[in-house]
C-alpha cells in the first residue's frame, strides 16, 4: 500500500475523532516499529495500550490501523 492509498482511506474515514485512523506520519512510525519487532497477530492488549499512549492516539484508532496493516500490508 502506498502513502496515497492510505491518505485516501484516511480522508474517506467517516468515524469520529476517537475512532478515526491515525495521521499518515504516525501510521508510518507504528508500522516501522511493528515490522522490526512484532507481527500484528502477536500484539496483545497491553502492547496496544502502550503503543497508543506512546503516539498519543486512541486504542480504537490503533486497532483500526492494525486491521488495515493486516489486510493491506502498509
């Protein structure tokens, strides 16, 4: 998936700000961390909360991003 594809998904996401996908720069940082250390299926609730807190996004936003990573390989 290219950054333009992600930006299109981000722009078309009609959820409120607590359930919205994170901005592209944060999504790239999270995907880089995940690609070096984890697989999406291995991330438990504690790691989700830690990543969400580290990047100042909601847990729901992170979960939505993880689903996109799992299906589209950002």
